[in-house]
C-alpha cells in the first residue's frame, strides 16, 4: 500500500472512532420521538369524535352485504 493511502486510512479511523457514543444517543432520541408520536396518536384516536367516527365505519363495514 502506498504511504498516502495508509495515511488516509489512519485519518478515517481516527475520525470515525470519535463518534462511538453518538449512535446510542441517536437511538434514544428516536425512541423518545416515537413514543411522543404514539401518545399523540393515541390521544387523537381515543377522543370522542374520532372514536364515534371509527365505530360508525366499523358498523357500516360489518353490516354491509356481500
């Protein structure tokens, strides 16, 4: 291997080695965001008006003739 290529590989390894803890924090932030979105969606779906609309859709689907 040439000297320049070895030096470039060494620099890349040094650069990538510094971000070892970032992956865990990114996963944690993603999980927190997903839980927040799930709670928001749960609140919307369980609200009175949306619940009534969903029940009406299910009743229409179950009473449809085939």
